[in-house]
C-alpha cells in the first residue's frame, strides 16, 4: 500500500496553523469540497440507512411508526384532531426518517466507507498544505477501498446489533424494570463509545498503514485517551445531524427545510470529517513526540 505516512515534519506544517478553528477557517473552501463528496457518496448508502431507521428505530421510539406518531400528536392536544390527517402524518414521518438516516450517516455508523477514507486522506493533505482535490480523492479510494469497505460493513453490523438491544430493553419483555433500564443504559453507552471510535477509524485507514485489527485497536485507544473531546464532538454531531435539522424542519417550516439542506450540502459532513482528521492527527502526533 503506497500511502503517504505521517511524520514529525508533516505535523510541524500543521502546528503552524495554531489550532483547529484557525486551520478550519483557512481551509473552509477545501473542506466544503470534501463535504460535497461525502454527501454524494453517502447518498448511495442513504437507502441502507433508511432501512435501518425504519426497522430498528420504532423499537426504541414508537413514534417512528405512522400510526403511533398520529396517536402521539393527537394525544398532545396541541393540534386539533381534524387537522391530523394521514397525509400530514405521513409527511412528518418521512421527514423524521430522513433526518434520522442523515444522522446515522453523519455519525459514520452507516456510511460509505471508501468515500469517508478517501475524503480523510484528502483532509490530511489539506492540513499539510500539499493537497490536490482530484488526485487525493482518487488515490484515497484506490489505496483504501478494501479496508474501508470492511469497516463500513462492520460498523453497520455493530450499529444494528446495538440498536436492536437498546430497542429490546426499551420496549421488550424486560422493559420497565431495573434490569432492563441497566441493560438499555449499558448498550446506549456502548453505542456512544462506538460512535466516538468512528471518529478515528477512517482517518487511521487513510493515513497509517495498519492491519484491520490494529485500526480498531488504535481507534479504541484514541477514543479513550481523547474521550472528553470525542464526547464533545459526539454532542456536536447530535446537534448538527439531529436536533438542528429537526428544529429547522418542524419549527421553522419550509425555509428551515431549505436551510437544513444547505447545511448538509455545504457544511455538516465536511466539518465533522475535518474534526475527525484533526483529532486523529493530534493523537498520532502525541505518539510521534513520545517516540522522539
């Protein structure tokens, strides 16, 4: 594998930019280009994410079923029952599933692995200041598609298993008891940690020549050592891909829907992808300096 490896000299080029936000502000146009690639690439996987949402989310949140959603809206008493038509409920249901599907893609839980690793490789070179958009994306895809495809399917399987277990203990036979609450909380914590690990997986695949097993071993270690920051990024992801689009679409209305689409198109995926690359680079830099 002919990947460009990280070294101390490369890191010095990044350090001159003095911090994430200064680096991001300098490279915002290039990050937006990567965002577009991530969005287009994930549209291929979006149907798969929709299937995961439709199959597993109702186990956790019953309102992800049209009939339950209708009953919930009527039950709140905020809307006159005569206005809660099947068409209106179905439209709301489809918007909810769309937002939830984008959220799974945004967390890299159900995502296009080869595209994510290719954009990570491009972002690494953006940080160095030696990037070529077309060549970097092409090289990132060519060098890493097999390993990142494996990571994509592994993440899909693990995510589905964790969501199923959360749903089982949320509304299954053991729900309501202390044991069910403890089990549900346990699997939710594992899902959160798995999401934090995903921040490091594709950048590691893109930047360091590791075996598939070592990619996840190092991602797990980096997620632990950088857990407060990773958890903060997790919260930012939840806002960017969950709370904010939901509020824009269901509170602001048509204008909010347009703003949400612009965020997906120009900002959200690229911002998180750039953070992932930067965090991974910082973690690797600590290892490089420790070895020195």
